[in-house]
C-alpha cells in the first residue's frame, strides 16, 4: 500500500499534473492540500475516471484538503472536534485495506507567518488542538497515518540554512516542540526511518532559483502509528514534479506499507 501527500497549491491550475503523476505513480491514496477551490468545483469525475474516490473539504481561494483513494472512504471527519476553525485544514477518513482498516488524516497545517504574530498564535493553538484530538483518534484507530504540509522543519537537516533561519517561521523552538509532542503520542516520522540523501527537501520558494540551487525545506511529513511502523518499507520524496511547467512549490512524499 502506498500513501502520498502533496501540497498542490491550486488543484484548478495543476489538475493535469496530478492526473499525470497518478498515471505514472498509481498510489493507493493521495492526500492533497491547498486545493484553493470550493467543493462544487472539485473535479470528481476526472479523478473518478482515473480510478479514485474523493473525500473533499474545499474552501474558495485558500486552503482546502482532499483524500483520493482507490477504495471508498468511510467515517469521514472534517476538521477536529474540540477546536472551532473557519478554515478547511483537515480531513480524516477510514479506508478498508487487505491488511485491515487504516485511518488516514490529511492536514494543511497553519503557516504562522512570523513568530509573535496573531497568525503564529493561531498556529500554536491549532497544533495544541490537533494533539488533543489525535490522542482520541489514535485510541480509536491504532492503524493511523497523519500526513500533510506541516509547515514545520523537524531539525537542522530539514532546512538549507539552519543557522541563518534559526527561530524564523517553520524553524522555531515552539513549532518543533509541537512536532515532537505529536511523536510523543506514539507516531513516527516515516522519512527518518531510512537513510536519506543529504539536503532532502519537499518545498522550494519560487524566487531566486531556489529549486535549482536546492535552497529548500522539508515541511511535508508522513507520521505513522506504532501499529503501522513495522509495516513501513520505504518513504521517499519525489522531486520530479517540481521540474514541470508551472509546478507547485511542493512535491509529493510517498510512504509504502506492507
């Protein structure tokens, strides 16, 4: 079973790229963030024709998340209980697989703008709400995968300039402590379960030839529960879509499970 996460930065613009990538990489599940469209504009038919069911939580102009799956999703939850949020940032589904049911949670985490800002405070509250809600989800669904654009670098390996960017957004001690708190719930960073190339990133700014210079960040993550950890056989970043014409600034991350 392969599960992928990809911040597509407008599905309206990049639907052809998604369909092309799925044709070349027929994953079982693809979680998308930053749809930037409302539910009624979601390309259900095009994705169904490609062999995927869609669970969608869209939002006009900004945000929006979706889970595409080979098998129909059930027990769909949008955003998290106990945290009121006007933004479409999180969707969870249960999928029935040959290995049993798997809970897949897809999040577009708050960016936070800058430490000390109101948006950063919102990010801290959102992350606290996520942790509290996830504790219940893990109790109810031992086979759980949390994926998405976390907007957090885990450590210095995940940034092209660890000293220059230290304590800036995506690099603050507070954000990284929240990430570690998710791991403390019993989750594991699937990417770091394996030896990886140095300077492995999932996002590059559009400006200053950042991709060509590999001035990137690893902020797109896949976390697996303890029950699923022994089944993880690989986790990779696919940089190829960043070479497309008009690409997203993010690329897919893919985990494979037995």
